[in-house]
C-alpha cells in the first residue's frame, strides 16, 4: 500500500510518501519533503505550483491513498482556513483525477494514535515519528505529514513500530 500524506498549506506544505509492505509488516519511507511557494507570486501561480509539484509526486509514486489533516475553522482566523482550503482543494482535485482515495484525519486523532494523548504537543509528535521511523526529521511540516501516515497505519491495525 502506497500512501501520500500531506500537511497542506499555501506557503509550505510538508509531504511524505510511505509504502507499507503488508506481507512483512514493514514501513518504507520513499520520499519526504516540502513544497514551497512565495507570497510574491499571485494566488493562481502559487496554486499552479502546488498542483504541478504534487502531480509530479503522484505520477512518480502512484499512491493509493491521500491523507490530509482535517481543518477546523477558528473564528479568529477565518482567512487562514480559507487559504489552507485552497491548497487542500488542489490536492483533492489531483486525487480525484488519479482515482486516489482521500482520507482526512483530525489532529486529535493523529496525536492520540501516536502518543495516546489527544492533546500532545507538536514536539512530542515529532519525537514519536522519529522514534517509529528511526530517523531524524528536519521539518515540522514533514513531521506532521509523517504523523498522518503513521496514525492511519495505526488505525488500520497494520502498524508494528
């Protein structure tokens, strides 16, 4: 099973491509990185760059599942949610065009799956991701994407640490 997990954003999206070998119960990290855009460019240009970069990733790895973080609106920051939703919409479009199943996980679910606590701090999640993958993670955005994938595998009862 190939998974593309994305921590979507308009400026810096973290992503991770993992493959789970169901026979041997092993997780392989195929690629992890960042897709960045700059506010100096127009919104349509930024969305096009997100589309093109993730299309390349999807064409290369052919994931079966796209995992995204479920957003919750916050009355104090409605513009932030609106901007994040645009990037998320691009990813959902790509998934639809490529017949990829989309699943959204709440941050509370991810935190609980990895630490046992739904209110865990970001640094605790990052430590657990590094522990499970036995690898240092350079970016919080990448860590968030990896956490989505590990939480999903835990939810599917195929994660073996």
